[in-house]
């Protein structure tokens, strides 16, 4: 039963991250996802200090606000300081992430925040991190409920705003002419990325969540030119990554989250080599 909960938790992380990652890749904003996944760390810590608890609502709120602030800062440096986008991203997420690490390390003895858990995550703990009601009833793994809510919110966001997200991704000029507020949908997308990232912290950590945001949609991008098919393939790859990563970790007796990331990378490598071989054959090489 432990295997089921761990694989399900990985799937609930991989799918929402992957679906949002499809938009990030097509908008040439893959590293923005990386920046947000690191920069929201101080938001989590500050939310803990303000609320005095690790309740998901306060954590998600703190991370979401920091994620949007991160996007504003990146855009500000890019527009006002005339920095290249990658340089603005690098400057922003490194100092915000470092600030979060310092806050955790300084106050680690006073608060119940585990630096290693926040940074690296441990999905193996999912089956034993239970939600127990005030009456003592065991409802099951807490992470499943958290990521289940994140999954439903992200899916609803994409379904409701599919037209606007699609147009602002592929044809911003036409979207603006159609009366769609491009900046609003941009920041809503960044907020969704922040929301998903912090929900995934306890299962895969701030570092490994980047792989789920980028690698499956990048792999799907190599397989199809159709956006809807890209999202479906990304979801399928999420299942393959979760299932294969778990059993690879069991075989190697290593990190489950790390093994899932390795499987994601291997799938990308296989697809890339296949695409490369197909191109060579088409050119008669």
C-alpha cells in the first residue's frame, strides 16, 4: 500500500507541474519556473512566522505572493536595468532563495521547519505523514489531500482560462487586440506555478520540482506539434515518471524523488535520440 501512496503522490505532483510547464516552455519561460520554485522559499518561511503554523493555506498564500513578486522583480530588472531575461532571473532567484535558506538556518532551532525537507523533500514519508482528525480518525496521507486540491485547482484554472492562456501564449498581439489582458493572465499563470510549487515542496522539494515543471513537457514538445496532444502526452509521461521512478529507487535503494527525476531525464534522452536518428534518416545520412 505504501507504493501506491508514493506513486500517487508523485503523479499528483508531476501532472499539474507538467501542464503548467507546457505553457512555460512555449512562452520561452522555462527558467522562470526554476526561479519561482526557488524564490518562493522565503515566502514559505515568512508565512510560517506570521501564521505560527504549517497549515497549507498560509504556506500556499505566502508562496503565491512571493512568486508573483518574483515575476514583477524579474520584469522590472529586464525593463528598467536593461538586463537580459536570463540575467534578471539569475539575480532574482539566487538572492531570494539564499534569503530563504538563511531564514531557515537562523531560526531552525526555534521553529519546526526542516531545511533538508524544504530543499530536497522526501516522498518516502508520504505514507506515514497522516491526516488525523480531532476525533482521532485517520484520513490517509496528508500530502495526497494537499496535492489533490492543487491538482484540481490547476486543472480548473487551465480549463476555465484555456482560450486566454492559449492566445496569450501563441499570439499575444492578437490576444491584446481581442481585449484580453495579457499581463493579467501572465501573472495568473505565475501565481499558479507558485501555488503548485509550494504544494509539491513536502514531496519532492524546491530543487527537484523543477524537473517536473520542465522535463516531461519538454519531452512531449519533441513528440508533437499539437498543443492539446502535448498536454496529454505530458500527463502520460508524469505517470511513467512516478511509476518508473519509484521502482528504480526500490531497485537502487536510493532517493525516490531523485529516481523520478532520473527517469524523466532518461525518457527525454530516449525521445531526443529517436528524433535525432529520424532526422538523420530523413536526410539520408
